[in-house]
């Protein structure tokens, strides 16, 4: 006799996933739109000829994100997810307005600091976990993660045209409007959040030092460190070995990102339907490691670079979907926001460390050294993931297995 199969996603789960992915995407589009054009624009404002200050203006967002993810995540455990998300989006909108009216680089930096202070990633992913059952959670996390990749690709195409049409001030005002639009989604489209679980909250120390959560946090740190370090060198490799001018790099990025989403879907479906999350998770880390090793050995070959980017984004998207889902499954119910706050903080730190180390390695050695270092870090992550305690079966699958066992015993 066949065991019961998990039911389909409910209407509310689909609505929650689409709305939360849109909120994430609107906010990230507001951040990504300035990346391709700000360094050029900065030359036209007071203080913008100092490349250190330009770098600080771009990176200030990530620094305050890292500082506020844990407080916002813990606040969402105490006061509710939606309230914290709205406050974060308001901060982001105010920061965008400040940057739009900035007379010089220093006010632009202050605006970016305020943008980053609206650190809602932990609260959004915690709300996604609250509103979805375990058998569908990775799909929703994949949808949220995919929105980030899609808006990144869109920003590469749209930013130069928008800058020509409305200028940098107009782009910052647009980001403020997008943040306000996201608030409308929170209040009118996202289903009501369930009540927070009763009982005492576990000490933050228990969440911070949990062995399983530490392995997953090391994973997201490594994943985003590798991503940032790679993109210190990838543009130069495309320019040198593909003879592609910077303005044409989107012709590689866009199809690679879109194809990676298509190739990611079967892995996510297999992991969820067959309850094989842990094997698929380890496989994706292994794919990332092989990709980096090949790019270390053959980074002067344009075909290998393009193929490596596709392989990298397939692995990246699978892992980006699975990691927050695993965090939400392992974390104590009353500390889910805190656990995801730690997770998002280590993610932001990974971006910072990857950019700094990638730049240092490229300056003092070469692109091969960047790929070799990235591969060594991923090898450590693979070892940590492969030796994790077996993840608990999601409840729906565990129930089905139990029922199947009882039927076999009776027969």
C-alpha cells in the first residue's frame, strides 16, 4: 500500500510566498539599482572623487545590516513579524529619501546607513516559516531567494537606462517608493501572521552556540563570502578572456541567472517530495566545490568561466533556498527570529569579508588564488555539512512513515 503523499500548497501559502518574495525583491531592487552606476555618478558630487568614501557609501548598507539583523529578528519574536517589517521598510524609505537629497558623499553615506538599518531579512524569513508548513517551506524560501537573483539581473540591465532618464536622485526616490509599496504588500496582501508560540524564550546564548545552527551559519557565511570574492575577479576575466566590455556583461549574467533558476527547481522538488533535503544540500555544496576547483585550474578559458558561472548559480540558488529553511526547522519555535537574525548577520559578514579578502588576494596574487581560497573554505563547509547530525524528518513525512509502518505491521 502506498504511503500518503503530502498535500499541495494552500492558497494562503502561495499568497504568502509570492507576497514575501515581492517584498524582498522590491527592497533589493532599490539596493541593487545603484551598484552599476554609483561609482561613475560619485565623481560629480563633492567628496565623490575619494574612492575610499565611494566604497564606504556602497558598503555602509551591509555594515548596518549586519549590526541590526539580530535585534530586528529578536524584536520580531517579541512584538510580531509584520510590525517589525513595516518599521524596517520605513527606515529604508527614509534612508532612500536622505540619499536622494544628499548634497555630498557624506550625506549619501548617511542615507545608506539608514537604508541598511532597516534590517528586515530575518523577520521576513521568519514570517515565511510561520506561514508555511515544513513540506513547502523550502519552495517558499527558494521563491524568496530567486527574487534576489532576478532583481540583481534586472538591475544590471535597467540601472544605466534609469540613470540616464532620472539621474541618481531619481533612482533613490524610486527606491523610497518601492519601500512604501512593499509596506502595502505587508498590510494588505501577506496573510495574517499566526500567534507566536507560548512559553518562555530560550536564552540567546543557546541559539548562538547550538552546534547544528553554527554549521548552517558557517555555511551562509562561506556561501556569500565566496560570491563576493568571485565577483571581485569575474568582471575582469570576462573583459580579458571574453573580450566583453563592462556594459555587455549582463549578456552573460542574465541568461546564466535565469537558467540557474530553471535547473534549481528539480533539485528542490526532489528534496522536498522525497524528504532528501540533507543529501541534496550536501550535493549542492559538493557541486560548488567542484565548480571552484575547475575555475581555479582553468580561469583563463572563457567557456569555463561562463559554464562555471552557471554551475555556481545553480548550487548557490539551491543552498540559498535550503539554508533558511533548515534554520527555521532546527531553531526553537520561540527563537526563530533570533536564529534567523544570527543567520542573516553572518551572511552580511560573509559579503564584507569576501569583498575585502577577494580584493587583497587579487591585488597580491591573482584570480587563481581567489578561487583556490574559496575552494578551501567550501571544502571545510562540505566537511561540516557531511558530518551534521541527521536532520529531523519534517512532520508530514514522519507522520506518513509512521502510518505506513503501522499498515505494514497490521498486514
